[in-house]
C-alpha cells in the first residue's frame, strides 16, 4: 500500500462510527445507531434543542424518533435545494419545518420506482463529477435505474457494513470469505472487500463454482465467516458436502444476501456448516445493506440511522401498524447523491416493534420481505405465487441444486412445469418433490378447485442449467 493510500485509509477509519462501538456492547448495530444519534445531537443545534446532549447509551426510542424526524426534515431541505426532480415535485406545499411527527410525514408524496427509472439523473443532488460510484439496476420492470454514491455515501455504507459484521461476531483477526458468482452484474465483492479493509477485517474472495477452489481459498486465508448469494452458497455447499465435512472448516457464521433465503435452504446450510445462517436484506436504491438478522433469526434489524422505514397499505397509501403486512416504503435520511423520499419499494413486508431477544431494545425489525409485488404471479382462482414459496418446497429435498418453473395453460388449468437440477434422479425423488409442491396452500387449493394441474417435474443434469444470479425462477408463458 502506498503512503497516500495508508493516509486515506486512516482518514476513512477515523470517520467510522463503527470503530466507536463499545467492546461490551450487547448488540453492536444498535449501539452504532445510538452513537449516530448522539453525535448528530452534538453537532446539530436543532436536534440538541429537542433531545439535549446525550450519551449513546442513554438514547431512548422516542429520542431516536426525534433524530429520525430531524434527519427527515434535513433530507427534505436538501432535496428541495439540490435534486431537480424533488425541486419540481415539492415546489408548492411541502415545508420541511412542518415535519414534527410521524403523522406529518403522511403529507409527503410518494416516489415511485418508475419515476427513478424514467429520469434517474434528475434525482441526482450532486453533479456527476462528484459521484464516487454509480450503480445501475435493471430491476424487474426493464428500464435502468442509476443510483449515485458520493464518497460520504460510500463511507456511510462501509460504516453500516462494518457494524453489521461486528454484530454477527466478527473480531479484528477474523476473515470474511466473499462468495458471489462472477456473472453478477454488479460487484458486491469489491465493495465488501473494501469495507473489510477499512474496518480492519481480513477478506478472501472466490467467485468460482469450483468446489475445490472455494475450499482451498477458505483454508489458505483462514476464513471465519462467509457472505454471499444463498443460491450460490447452496449450490457450492450441496456439491461440496459430499467431498468433505464442511464443519471442520470452523466457519462461525454465514451471511446470506441479495436474494431471498428460504427456511429449508437455511436449515440445510446450517446442518452442513454447523453454524447459524443470517439473512440480509437490501436494495440497490439504498445501498444494498439495509437490514440484517441477529441470532434470534426472527426478523431483520434495520439501519434506522440512514433509512426511515414505513409499511403502507398499497391500495390506500395509509401507514399500517407494526406487525401488519403491506408495501415497504423507505426514505433515505442521509443520502447525498441520490436521495429518495418515501420510495415505494414494491416489496411486501412488515415491521416488528422492539425489543428483541438479542438484547436490542429500540431498533425496529423488518419481518422478512416475502416477495416482490412485481415478481408475483396469479394462478387458479387468483392465488398469488412467488419464488420463495417454491424455494422452500424444492430445496427441502437434499438432491435439488437449482430449479426453474414455467407456467403454461392447458384448457382452464394452469400447468406448472419445474425443471429441476438434481444430484440424483428417481421416481421417489420426483414424488417427494411433487408432494412438497402440492403441500403449498396456493397449489393444493388450486388443484382441489381443478384450476391447477399436478406439477410436472423435468430432471436436468447438474450444471446443464445456466446459473444466473438474479435467476428468474418463474417464467409465465401463458398468453395474457
Ligand atoms: Zn435481535
């Protein structure tokens, strides 16, 4: 490393609040949020006048709410001044100073994914020369969204990732093994390796589906934790576990990110590696790392320091209480390059009120998002189906490595054909897969009503189906 890089690294490290988390913190991620609120109160008079000078260990939920409302007002002021999209959208009405309670937020209009896809650059609140990175996403609706990050945005991302890694038990001498397939359109590996470097953790990266290569790198680098795409880790695990006892590698935690993790996949992975598998949820629009599970494995702790979470009824737009499912709406509280206000994520989720069994006592958790609204398909009498349902049913069978399902129509019936990549293929395996699929309520009911046919299974050789990171698990081939 050059002297200049060393200096830059030192500067970034000093900015990380994650490095100020006390060693004896019960739940480091929550301590980090409290530190963020207390340091903001120190430097911002408006917030200080409301909650006073606070040490991080004395911040209450209602004081943290005030921190969020303060940030919300600041973000509104910021977008009105700097983002051409919001300058136009909020030109009459919206007065940031009037946002004093949750109810006041109801008056702020929503932002839709289509707004961002139509004119991504009008959202930018800094000139493009000031963006340090840009991510593009195709999403599921087709058009490309462009999300910019300034250096501060990136540092704030590294900060949350670093706190999250602390929360899963990573210590200074630990090594994170990063497992994303090389076909990924974006490069989470680089971002994560960078975060590890700044946070002072070791990292190793391997994108090869080659089992031996993965094992060798993990052993050579002394990997203690793994992070990656669940379908990819699952694929490698299923193929690896027949070669070696994965428990002997001494992996302490596996972090599953960027794709839904089904419970059957989780338990298979936990059995194979002998450690907990924790789920992460995020979206490109908000910097990917937005929420992470603790060992309770019952909901994901959210980054409330940088993001404001709401659940609304998608039809009425009204906020629903904690515990109720609806559409997840997020507002960035600190973003500089692409701030988003009340962004309708199209994800179905619910919030869980604190406390949590891990010791966290004010952070609101996100109940596992259970499918994207635009990845849902209707079958039979209008039952909604989405990929996670089938992940559960198919991966329960230890032979299944991957699958893809196509919906066609024969007469009045919907026909579900599953192409299944399986280590072994037999009628018994076929029957057990069909049984698991028909035990899904939506499928069973559809069959009883005679509107859904018996699922069809077509076995494929391992490696014959092309692996793709954001694989479209369900293809709707019915004529509309
Ligand atoms: Zn917890």
